[in-house]
C-alpha cells in the first residue's frame, strides 16, 4: 500500500509498529492526522485536555515548548498557551471550546500569533480499539487502545501556512504517543 499524498510518517512504536500520519487535503484547507496510542480514550483525552499534562508532552527543546496554559474545559470556555519557539521567540495560541464530549471528542477554535490573524478549527476524535497483543508480557494480552484522529481545518485562504502545521501535527502526535505510552516528556526527550 502506498503512502497518501503529502503524508509524513513519524512516531514509530517498536511494540506495535504504529506510526503517526499526517496529510494535507487537495484543497489545502485541512490537515488530517492520526496515530494509534496504546491507552484507553479517557487517558488520551486527559493528556490532551489537562493543561498540566500538555506542558509535559507538547514541544521539543529548540523547537516549540508550551510553558503556561489556561483552560476552561466546557463548550464556550476559553483556552490559551504561552510558550517559546525557535531562537527563544515567545508565542501565544488561544481559542474556544466548541464541542466537548469526554472521552470521544474535543473541538476547539485556534488562533496562533505566529500564523497571522485568522482562526482555524481543531477536531480531536478518539476511537476505542480492542487490541490483542497490546501488552508484551504477562497473561493479559488484550487491552483497549485509542485511534486518535485530528482534523485541523481553515487554511484555504492561507495555504502558505498549512505546510508548517502539517509537520507540526506529525511531531505533536508523536510527542503525545510517547508521553502516554512510555512517559516521555519535553525534558526527557532527546
């Protein structure tokens, strides 16, 4: 099976051979990204929505790092991130929660100061998957994993910005997977 157009593969999971994928739709409006994480949807939702956990997994030294977050996790609630980008440049992202259906769905608007004055929509869908062979040792060989699907839309009028976000989603899902599966943080990541 060939790679989807514009796909980036990262996040190799040695146990299960699952990798994060991301692709840009032909109209240059949307990024579709996904990864399988060996943990139940509630655990994955918690890592995405809990501001304290987000600062642990989102970012990489020398690239981007979230330092402070604020979140009112409810429909109509606001969220924001303050962080440092390449060369120590500060950044700010903010938005509003549009849909919250724990542990299945999280939809939020997003504005990022380094992108420009336009708003995008990020839709996280978390689908439980029963998996045989999820655990590599012991008698418990069946578990529940999560297929994480991200749809980041709203780039049609700003096609020049979608490529950076495409790369960013591949890395972000890799970071999320490593944080949940093996406890890797921004500080412990090489």
